[in-house]
C-alpha cells in the first residue's frame, strides 16, 4: 500500500494557458538595503564581473580576494539571498536604487558571485 501524496510537495499553484493565447507567469526581484562603503552591518561586497570569466578563480578564490572594487556592500544574509534569487534592486540611504543580475557560471566552470549587469534604476 502506498502512502498518500504529501501536499507540501505539490506546487501551490500551476501556470495555465489563458484562453489559448499564452501563459501568464511572474518574476520576483527583491529589493535590499545597501551601502556604498562597508560597516559593521553591511560587510558583504557586491563584486563586479570578472574581466575574463573563463580565467576567474572558483567562488572561494573570488571571495578571498580584496574587495577594493566592490560595487556596493550588503548584509551577508541579504547578499546570499540575492545570489540565490539571481537579481534584485539595491536601495541606498540617499534613495538611489540600482538593479543587477548575477550571471550563471560558464558551462562546466565555477559558480560566480559576480553580477553580469548592475545599473542605476531611477
């Protein structure tokens, strides 16, 4: 006798075509507080993309390098979630906002915590 399906293993909702015209989906891009300079709370650097991704060290090697070229500084746990999510918006104390997207690792290459694009977002 098999066990009944676990309701928590099913998706909460499923995308369905709308009137045969297409498929409606959603994308979530979180917003996080950030700083231009590190401090005790905002100590995790948002690093720029490596100039040559194929020659970049692995993730641990990147993290060991000095962060003199950091694009911004975040709370470590927020940076982790931004990297997992893949993109988001940073909000600075002066109200400036910047959006970015982390690039996927090259095929067969190391994972990278580096954004492919980071730009002001009005």
